C-alpha cells in the first residue's frame, strides 16, 4: 500500500522540488497539505499540522518543508501521533531538539528521515567509494552563490536559527561528511556578518582530519555571475573534483560523470524504503559542524545586506 | 595497583583543584607532569605530552587540565598510546572533536571520562531523585559571578573556543541536564559580547522541555559582591532550590543539605572506578546546549571589557 503523505509548509522548496519528486516516486502519494498561506488543488488542505492531524484525512507520514525554526513542535506532534517524519535540511534549529526527535521516534517506533538532498547527487557515492581506496592530502570546498537569486525575500534565513550562508554551506558539509573516510573537526572559523543581519553572509573554515590532513571550506553568498559548488580533493593518486553541487565528477583530469539532478526523487525513494524496512536515517553530523562553526567562530562585520 | 597518572597543563585549575584531589584519592597517584611553564617537585616533569609519552616514565592515564583549544591533539595522542584520559570541562573546543575522541577511545579500549565537576556537588543526585517524583512547572537558572576574581588574566577564555561566560555557565547546564527528568532544547538565545572580545560576557537563554515547560538561564560575568550559582525549580509540590553551585538544597522552604565542596575528589574517585570497570563516561549534552546557544544566538554589543 502506498504511503499517504502530508506536506507541511508549501513554500519555495516544496513547490520547486518536493511536489514533483513525490509525483515521480512510486509507493508514496500526496494526500494532504498544511500551510498557512497556500492550498493545493485536488489535495486536502489545512491551516497547520494540528488541524491536519485532528482531521478525518488519514495519513501515514509527513514531510516538513517549513523553516527550521519552529519545526520541532511540528515534528514532535507528528511523531506523537504515530506518523513517519521526513525533515528538510537543516533538520532543526538546534542540535538538542533533533536529538530529542530521534529519541522520540525510536520510542514511538516510527521512521525519522533527516534528509540531506545534496548527498543524493550522482557523484557522491562513486566519490565515497573512490576515496576509500586513495590517500587524501587535502580537501578544499568552495560553495559560492547569489543569495538574491536563491533566497529572494526569505527573511527567516537571516534570523537566528536560519543559518545564513550555512543554509547552502551545510549542503557541502553533508557531502564532505559522507565521502570522507575519516572524521574531521573544526580548528578555525571566521564568520562574516552583514551589520544589519543576525546570520553570516560568508564563512571561512579550516578543519583538521585525524592524521593532520587539512579540510578547508569557503562559503559565500555574495557571488554573482557563475555559481560555484565545488569540492576538490587532492589525493596522492591524482585530483578528484566534484562540481556542480555533486552532479559532476572528474578523476585525474578525466570527466567521469555528468548527471541530471535527481536529488529529491532519490530522497523520496529512500524514505519509502526506510518506512518499508521500519528504519530511521538521522545523521546530524553536518549540523554538528555548523554548530561548531558558530561555537568557534570569530565574527567579522561586513557591509549591510538589503534584499 | 594504583593508576599512574600524568597531568597535562599545570595552570590555575590544576593547582587549585586537581593536585589536592589526586592526593586525597586512593587508587591513583601522580607520577608525571607535562607543562610548558611549570614543574612540580618530586614528580617527573616534561615540556609537553609528546615528551611525556615518549619518555621512560610509565603512566596509565592522563588528566588534561589545559585550555579546551588544542586539547584534541593531546587527548588523541594519549588515547593512541593506550592511555586512559580524563578531560577537564569543557571536554573540547568543538563537538566534532569530542565525538571523534569518543569513537577513538572505544576503538582503543581505553577509558574516556569527560568530567563535569559541578555534577559532583552534593545536592545534584538528591535533587535528581526528588524531581523524578515531582511535577515540574518551570526551572530558572541564575549563574552570576565576577570574571576578574575567577579568571584573572586568562586570555584564552575570551578567545573563540574559550566559551566566555559559558565557561561557568556550562557548569549550570551540566547540573540541569543531570537533574531534569525530560530533555529540553533552546528556543531563544541572547548573547552579550564586549566590543573588544570574541566571547560573550553574559547570556540569556530560554529552553523548552517536552510538554512545553520553560527552562530559563541567566549567565553573567559582571557580578561583583555576592556571587550567585542558583537553580530554582518550581514544582506542583513546592519549590526545590539548589544554591551555591549545587552544594546546598532547600526543599519546600526547608534546608535539607549544606555540604563542603568535594567535587574534584569525587571526580577522581569516579575515574578510578571507570578505569577499574573498563568503562567510559562521556556525556556531551552540556556542550551541545552551549553550541546551540551560539548557533541560535542573537548577538548584542556591550561595553568593552578590560582585565
């Protein structure tokens, strides 16, 4: 039987990615939407998740596409009601709350899927397999995009808990934590805050892996023109380069892979599998690195940002 | 046989607390010290942990009393060499590094003890037992002290990773995470940074526990005169008040406990037990809350601080 799904939060990410991916995925169907501001033709629509959960519309799972601030109560209510839960990235506004959700999901016997869509990019798993066979010298991440293009007028992203430039940066970290064969931790963090905003517009990070290997990351939201989502891994055997957010892979100078984006379709396929197997998938390590970046961050003021 | 211990870092906390506590504890003896700036009469002295580990002085364990920044490499080297490790609080400068240490200690089969000395205060366990039987309405933490008195000239504490007012504040959080019967997570964080410092001098936190119960915490390093380390728990059955950093307990208006400070003696006693039983004790939840406080923190500038 198909999983009856409710989407909570019908904003930009839900419309750009989730609706089409659900439509294209077998084993799951959209039966309800909870959104303050929007409804969807042909689907039962509710004002919020409480209205949905107390309605006659039967659902098995919810997918939370709301901003991270305030998502805890929605997830908690769904899990308490025995629903499986899929969380957009980042999984929450704090680490303590996502740990609490994980414990609650385990207690209630439902699936919790903390998604990292960039991990579903085509080059990620091949790169992981390749790096397990190689000796890494260094890793350099460059994730630079134009916030005005990708987050037009999204005020929540500049508020505490909205992560600022770490909203895209956490995508890079979700890939790096997946492909690296050894753990790494932050040793220096420089954060660049517009004078009029509560979240950083750029970040410069230096990590160290066990063995002393350096991992660096440059995140910047002020890039106009071509956008950059690249991870360059220098290995003793030659360079491994993952570009275009994880969809293209070049190994030792030779292009290995150019794939179309199937990230969200892969996420829903994985969610259907997890529910079927009664498992959860909740790796919070990308958010741990982001929390570390704030904890260890040295703050620098830069010019005000206006949408 | 007694555990042969090396102390790394012979600064204020080692001299004020560790040396006397080790002396007073059975089953463990100090045989070495590693410190850049100081030696100890009658004990083998080394410049750093690398010199100690490669020397003829045999040790079974190390106690790290250095500042949290840079402690990872010391702990890693000790664990790799098969030594048990005891960490002063906070256990590290980042969460990722302490997670890595935990995994490494497990792999190497040595004891890792991430200490929280305030949890050893006399009133903590009785309060935990009491609260398990009561219905909590709210919790209010007030932790206010004079940084000039407690951390004279300690520059590292104002640097990124030094935590600022969370250095004492994490003591309060280590108690609250221990006595509370349910988990809680941050929903608002205001951080007050002196204009000339990279760490906060005060913080105002609002947490929510599952069920909606409020936990608030006020940390301030600008308090002269009487110092305040109080936790007030309002329960349906009456007030439970833990004061003096956890050494005094008042229940329903009646004083139950006034104890002398045995925190560090208890820590070393616990470490001897852990090593004897081949176990670790590494609960990082107080540091998770602090990382959350920076992640979710709204920054406010306050007047410069000069030592």
